[in-house]
C-alpha cells in the first residue's frame, strides 16, 4: 500500500526506502485506523464539553470550556505512569485518538454525566453527525 508521508512540509508517496536530507530510512507503516473526524471533534467541543460546563455551573463551579474539556480528559484519558521512581498521571491528548478511540472517549464522558448527574446529553453523536 502506498501512503502519503510528510517531512518538512513535503509529501512523499513512495513506499519502502525513503531518502531525506538527513539520511536514508526504511519505514514500516501500519494503519491504526482513521484519525478522529471533524464532526466528532465538533460534537465533543460543542455539545459534550458545553453540556458538562453547564452542569458544573449548576453546581456553582464556574469553569471555562477548556477547563471542562481538561477535566473530562483527566478523568477518562489519564493513566498512572512511573518514570525514574516518580509516579504521576499522564493525560493523553485527544489529537492522538483515532475515530474508534475518540468515539469511546465521548461515550464514556456522556455515560458518566448521565449516571453521575442524571443529565442526559442534548443530542447523540450519531444524530449530530447525521444532522451536520
């Protein structure tokens, strides 16, 4: 399969050995799934995060949309990591999620809001995607 590669803003579609100005490389490329869609991203930010922000406001916690997003990421995209004996939480970036993982992340957020606050999300992801 030939897939486009990008290096310094240039697209390469050659599979096998690739020569860059810094040397020769042989790349094995594995398709891990489509990256998240623009509609998934728009739904997460425009529906899920806004809904969570409103829920928090109802409980007296005034937060920005970005703070609401970061709280959801911390809850559902974090893992405990230990490096050189130090333990900390690593929070994955949503940019690293493929379509399947992003959908699962959104579903976890929505299900948690319903179970924790009895606040159904105004619109499902599937309806949002069909409508937009």
